[in-house]
């Protein structure tokens, strides 16, 4: 995959070990992965990506994100 064709994925996961494992696995398939640990951080990451003209192609969302807004509300 060329650099311009790399698909961007936002992974929203509050558990560090799950986020690390999932990120490594998805990255091994050639995707560019950004991790957000909270719903609020996910919203900010999406806003920032759109502002830079590089939106995410896919969002992988945990539903139970602990304290704060959950994955469904995000």
C-alpha cells in the first residue's frame, strides 16, 4: 500500500492491554491506527482529523469506556 492509500482507523478502547494488542494487530495489516482512551478523546480525534483533511476511514469502538461518556453516546 502506498503512503497515500493507507487507511486510517480510530480505535477507541479504555483498556490499555486491549488497545495495545488490537492496535498492533491492525497495524500489522498496513493500517494507520490512532488510539483514543475515552469517548471525549475520540470526538476530539475525529474533529482534529477532519480539520486536517485526513478523516478516519473506520472507527472501532468499545461500548463500555468506564467513566465519562460511553461508546454509544460518543
